[in-house]
C-alpha cells in the first residue's frame, strides 16, 4: 500500500531551494525527510523497504529554481540505491516553505523540454545535466505537459500528445539499455516499430559519474496496450464460443485475435533482426559457446532450487509442483553450441504490456530497459532472442487465465492460450527464418529445446512471484510447469 502524499519543508527564510542546500543544517534536515517522501512515491517501488538513511549526493539547479537531485538511500539491510528526484518550492506555510515534486510545475516542465531539445548543458554541485538530441525531427514536439496517469518505476511527461519525456527514477552508473537500444533502432537501424527516440540526457561529472536521466520519444496515439486488448478479446471469445472445442472455429471467423498474434510475431522477429544487425562492440551478436550454455543451464538449476525452497517454506501445499521441480534439469536439456545460433541484445522484459496498438494500425514495442529487478550489467548482456519469445508466450497464458477468472473454465483458458500462442510462434518463426545474420537455431528441434528452457526459466520466476504476492494466482504458472515438464 502506498502511504499518503508526503510533503517536504525548508525554512522559509531561504528564497531558493538551492540556498537551503548550501546551509548544512537545512540540508541535513531535508535529508531526514527524504525516506518518508520516497516511500510515498508510486515510482519508488520499495515501500516494503525500511529506509535507514538518505543523502543528497549531487544536484543541478534549473533556471526555474527547481533542482534535479541524485539521492542515495540505504535501508536497514544495508542495500544502497540511487534515485533521481525533481523538487521546487511551493507555497509558504508559516515559517516553513513547502517543497513539492517539480514535475507538477508547468514552468519546470517547459524548461525541461526546452533543455532536452536544444542539447543544453547545465552544471552545478558534482553533476552536469548533458542533453543530446538524436537529430530526428522535433518540430511537432510542443504543447502543454501532463504527467502520464500510470507511474511505475519511472515518471513520464506527455507534451501536447506529441512527445513523451521519461524520467528515470532509479539510477545506475553506466548506459541504460533503453537509451542505447532506442538510439540505435531509431537512428541507425531505422526500425519503425518503436516510438522514435528524439533526445536523451544524462547526469555526469568529472569524477567519472555518469547515469542516463531522461529519454524523449515521439508520442504514439494509441488504442491501449496489448495486455488490455488481449484480455478483452479472450473474455469475448470465452463468452461467445460454446466450448473449448469450438474456440478454434470461433477465432478463425473472428480473425482479429489471430491477426493480432500474427502481427506481434512478425514485429518481434523484425525487432530481433534489427538488433542482430548491430555492429558496435557492446551490441554486436556473438556465437553461443559451450561456456555460455553451461551458464544458462546453471541459471535454470539455481532458479529451480530457489523456487523449490520457497515452495517448501510457504503455506501453499503443492506436492505435485514440488515433485515436478526436481525434474527441471533433465527436462530442459540445451542443444549443442553449434545448433543454438546467436547470442545478442534483446528486449529482456517482453510481454503484452510492452506493446502499444497504434491508431495507425501498427504495433509499437515499448520499454527496452530490460527486467527492472536485474542489474544494469545483466540487462546489457547478450542473450538468446528466444528469451523474448518465451516472455511473450507466458504473457498470453496470463491473459487467457485473467480473462477466465470470473466467466470461464480453465479448459477454455487453456484452449485460447494454445491457439493464440501457436499463431504467434508460427508468425515469428516464418518472419525470423532466413534473416542475415541468422537469429534462429539451426534446426527446429534445437529451437524447441531453447524455447522450453527459457519458458521454464520464466515460469519459475512466475511461481516465486505469485507465492510472494498473489498466492491465489499460483495455478497459472503451475499449469505452465506441468505442461513443460509433461506432468
């Protein structure tokens, strides 16, 4: 549960926020307030953490008087993280000055977009904001800013339904995969199925500090994301079709669902083909070696052990699932290195919620950051493109069961999942075959074994997630485990 909104305060004698930062006593008082402020933010994502200390490590003052802060926090377990917050003074409250989120201030939002578009540089205490346009046209990037309605791990400002500025809230040193892949796909690969990246900005300093802070993309007028669309389509099918055996004929007649799955398979293959053509040192694909396969196998064994341990210590008595986990290693044997194909940069967190249905009839792929729980280094590793394929087919499984929760049987959900999954896989395989460089394994058997391996790895993560967060949903990944392990 997110706490109520938290205000910050400084002494009202300070005319500017930055004046308080140069007052050691006032700065320390502000740092004491930051843990409560962070835990009241939806983007923080660490409400279960017990924060111990916070420190304002770097800042950049803008002409509007707002400040961009790099804040380091440490929780009671010793975990240290960095976060980017935007603050500006608000109304006076007696002897105190209220400090609010600067992204709620129209003047600040206008200044931010102008800085990013102009390629400006603003330097202050141990940091400089360095803005870098990509060279793509930004003439239409105007209009009043609004905060996007849904905040997850980042915040987003939409300007006049023309462009969208993403503010990265959790900071890690190095290059954010979304910035790296987004700039490449937009400016070098001419890939037209992501919102074009118009500019980026980073915070850096002479001591070697460098983090990606902002990403500006074209705004895509849309009809919602793939998850909402798929759940609605599945629910209609399960209501209108008389039973599981009739679902295939219904979908053949309805066509929209299968056309969507086919278009998504083709779009996924196009994304992988574009990423496989990268030539930079950190993005160029490499052959899969025996050492890489050993690491993939070890990762799966570790996931199985962690899942079994969590299941044993949970209140969910699922002996069949626990017994199946003991067969993971034998059931998911990997092919030989020669048969696997390439390891390359991939999306890394691919599911239906990462797809927009544009009003122009195209599907657009979003959020190339990778899995938020992984470190930045892990998110930038070369991986098999089948990781993304596995993520999407698992998303179809969740959509089917989410649609069936109130109005249909598990048999209807399983039938919808199977039919739509197969259409997605057929379209992906057809579009990915014959690419140069080749992105698929050499033969179909190797492809099937890779898909089973990465799908099983994904479903084990899902089991742990549901045990920790939604035990009533455990049956969804449990069904995936049973299907993959043949029990």
